[in-house]
């Protein structure tokens, strides 16, 4: 689903829509008269449902696994329901300076399509505006994993459902850890000790980082106990009311990152300029650095870390409760005023059914959104998968939190990389919280 700025896809949001990849087709704005006539003819011929997202329908024999998987689920819906799903797509060329989120917000507000693939920022905004249909009564929603419901429920309404769960973890060169007799780290203190040993043995930069994903360290340390301590909702309510401060949760993670920077375990200047995987990936694959962070699907993708020459393990991020996966959630959402509302509901029932998600997950080798399909993962992902099966994880997106998480934390971490102090970063969290409280008053 497998990241348009921070919010575009792949390199920006990285995970978020990373599993789906960036779109490469033309957008639907500025249609010629001929195009309009063609659509009109198709509508006369049969039922049509329009989807807007970051990728076009794949061409026959196209070498794109993610597109093929989604297309197959759409084909299941088209065949069963005797209708056509029209792909309307985002491209940076057509929208110039507008991010994917900018465009999709405008399209939903103006009821331009039937259903959409949304990043968490947009899910939260549009859900609060009442622009998204409540999907709670869909049959497929009964089988959705609790992590999706926790992330995408607004005012009691489940407003978006993804096809896959994207879990972030630490990608570890186990051979390098074994070489220096290091155990895989569980806590921040153990992680720092591993970095110290690597540095003292000539590993110039133990942690390969980019400008998007260092926030995962912060999430693990900030919310490990909140999401796994049995008091999640009360803690979120305290944050929303202002009784608790986001900055108090965030400070340990930012101080940890600052220590990594100060001790040279992370190259902040390089990370600030690196795109995800493209920047730090070559050194990791060349065994010059033993640790990077990435999403589940990167372990399977040949274009990422799917073909390493060493024993790779994917584990959770260090936290007070041990190794902790970090999970942001995207989702497909239906416009509350969709032109083809009932047909669109039926399409989602099919593409999010257990049958369709089994097909999707087997092709993409990802965690399906349904709890009724087991994950068949490669050995490298077993440590991360075990944690997910145990229900041990931290949410990086949660629509019930008044301050948006994934985007804001990423941007504030980037300020840290660019020289801001931890106190200055905490002041920004306080400002965001005060802003949200003022809006709700």
C-alpha cells in the first residue's frame, strides 16, 4: 500500500501507499470532448463505478505485482457484479505542485468519484467533515483486523478499509551482528550499545536513514505502553482534552534520535537529503551499514531488499516493551454522496472479501486486512510477523487522535535532522496540540 510530498506515494509516504506504488497514468481532469463521449457511451452500455487513486489499471503482461493484485480483485468485482470499474488517476505532471492529498481532498469534497484510496491524513480530515460513508455495516467489515478499526474509526464510524496492513520494522544484517557477537536489540539502550560496538569496529554509519522514516523510532518509544498497556482509549482522550501532552510522549524518542545523531550513528545531513531506500539502500545491500528501516513489502521486493547476499532479519523497533512494529493505516473509502453508491458498496464488498484479500495477499506477500487469512511470509519477516500475530504493535495513524500523527511527526523529525533542538521540536508539538484544542473549543 505499499507513503506527492510526504503524502505522495512510495518515496514520500513510503508505506502508506508504497505497496500500491506510484501512479503513472493520466488524470481525469481536462478531458477532451472525445473522452467525455467515450465515457458517456460506456455508461449507456452498463453500470460504472469510478475509483480515484495513485495508479492506473495495469497493461497486459505489465511487470508490476502490486497493480496486478489490485486489478485481479477489481476483475473479481466486475465479473460478479456485471459492471465496470473506471480508474481515474493522479499524476504529478497533471497536478503540478498539488500533492496527492491536495487533489483527493478536492475531489471528495466535490463528489467527483465514487471511491478513493486515501492516506491517513485525508481519512481523518474527510471523516471529520462527514464526507465519507460509514462502512461498518458492510459484510466484509466484520472480518477486518482490529488494527484497521482502531485506526480508521471516527465518531463511531469506520470510514476506510485497506487491502493490506503495512508494518514497519528494522531491517537487520544478521551476519554483521553475529560477527561482533551482538544480540538483536530490544530496548533503546540495547540498540545504542549495538551502534557503539559497530562504530568502534570501523562501521562509519551503523544506521542507514532517510528523511521520511526515522519517525518510526519515535512512534515505538512514544506509544508502546499506550497501545499495549490496556488503557489506550483513556490515554487518547486525555491527549484530545489537553490533560496530557503529546510532547511528553514524544520527548524520549526525539532525545534518542538526537543521541544517535550526536554519536555519529546516523548521518543527519545525508538522511535529510535521502529518499527512502534509494538513499540508504545501496550501503545496506553492500554491507557497509547493518541497520535500516523499511516497510514489510520491501523485504519481498527485488527493487528494495528482496535480494540480499546476507542473512536479513526484520524486527520491531526498540521500546520499553521490546521490539515493536509500527503500523500506519491507509484505506479505501466511499464518498458519502457517491453517484453510484449502492454499486460502489458492492464493489468494496468484493475487493475486501476474504476471497479477494487471500488472492491479493498471496500475490503481494503482505498482511491482508482480514483476520481470516493467514500470512505466509518469508523467513526474514518471521520476527515482525510474530509480533503482529501477538497483537503487539504501535499505530502510527489514528483518526481518533485530534492531532494527525504520521505526517506531523515526520516533518518535525526532519527539523531535528536540520538542526532544531529537542526542546524546539517539543514546542512544535505543543503548538499543534493547542491549535487542535482551540479548534474543538
